[in-house]
């Protein structure tokens, strides 16, 4: 998981408690943004003096005078104060002008943290001079590393298969993963978290994940795929649209690999090309990228799919996607069952 220079600078500031005057947290990962705000507050303010030196507001609630007053107020019995403005993109014109004036000459004893919500785009000229820290949603291949780091912070560790199983349950929803990981750490009392613990605490079993459904379709095993559909859809944060997206990525990859194999390209080169495709497209794979690359390579070696079969499957994938986005559809499970039967046929 690559760490941006801005994120490294923030981590160093948290360790040294030498903060920049203004930070702008943005990106689609609200969980890590909220966690970063909490860490700034813990490092920047003495707990006993926090009530006197912390202001947290929403951008849309601030008029120019109120914002200016918040930023100009000196700390009380402390070296610094912290002002957090959430939904900063909601600041109206007058408040934005007041912010721009402050950014030109920020107070040395105030740390201003602007937080933009997921989906908000970086605006040119907004909070010029702020340290912009982007918290982008973690890719599937990064979530397992995040789980390992989180488990270590909880005084425990999690096995790779257990992390993959937990990820199949919650995807990249870090808030849900953190919640389940805390339960698992308490359950194992600091011991290594294995698959059995995830089964017992989370209630998800190996062999019933989206990855298992994808593998069943890859080997054209209609009976297994049909059996897995209801359980996969029952998992939190897993939607039928996501399953179709993952199946589409897999089908395109298998068609590409089959075509390249027919051209005489060897396994090593195929693997490198698959990684290149993923990094270039950011495709949703429904599982960590290393696992997807390995599964696709295995299916290609077995010859379960041809380029022609993958091309024939694309209309069925498009039809399923459109059907699921139609408000009149009565059964997502029915749409998926029809799709997997078509793909496995």
C-alpha cells in the first residue's frame, strides 16, 4: 500500500506534535479521515483542556463572522487550539472568502482541519496553502495489509486465510472490518486470529464467499455457482451489482488471457500483463488482486474459457447490470441466478 508524501508528513506531525497550520482531508475513505481527525486531536490537545480549545463545526452552518471568530480566538491555558470544519465543501461564498483570508496568514497557535466528505472533488483555489491529505478508498489488495496492521495495533495478529475470509464478509468497509476485528481480538484474547475464530464470531464460512462464486463460474460449475448465490447476497455490503461487476472483470480477463495463450504467450508474461491490466484500469475484482490474478491464471491454464466464450458472455452481463438498476426488478437473486447459469452454460 503506497503512502503519499502528504500522509507521511501527517504521520510525522502526529509523532513530533509539530503540526502544519492547516490540513485538508479529502478522499472517499471517510473512516480513515475520521480516524485521522481523532489522532490529530489526541496529539495536539491535552485531554483536560480539550473542551476549552476545540471547536468542531459543519461548513454549511458557518457564516463569515462565525468562521473568522473561531479562527481568531486564541488558545486557553494551552499552546494551541484546534478547529475542525467538517463538510468543508459546504462553506458558502462569504465563508470561503473569510477562509481564503485566513489561509493567507494563518494563526501560529491554531491547527485548522478541513474535512471534505466522500465524493467531494478537490476545488482549485480552495484552502490554498493547506496540507492536502487524500484518503482514497483502499483497493482490495490493500485491505488485507490494513487488517494486519490494525490487528497488530490491537495486540494480536490475523492469519492470511482468516483475513481473506473476513474481507469476503465486509469487502473494503473499514468501519465494519475494524468492528469485527475488535470482536475477534477480544474472542481470541490476544492469540492469533484464525479461520475458526472468524467462523465463530463473524458467522461467515470458507467456501461461501464471493471469491468462491467467482471461482465456480470460472470453472463453469453451474451447480456450485447456483448454490452460492443466496449466501453471497446475504453478506453485508455485498450487492448484486457488485457481483456482476466482479463477474464482468473476470470474464474480460479470462477472454484476454485465452486470446493471448492462443498467441503462444507463456504463463509468466500472462501474469505480468494481467497485473498491468488491473493497475491500469482499477477494475473491481471482488477479492484481493493477487488472489484474482492467481485464480484467472489457473482458469486460463485449464482452458475453461475461450476468447469467443468470453465475448458471448458480455451481453448477458450487460443485461443483468441493466436489470439490477431497473427499479422494477423484483428479485436480485433471480437475476444473478439467470446470469450464472448463462455464464456457466
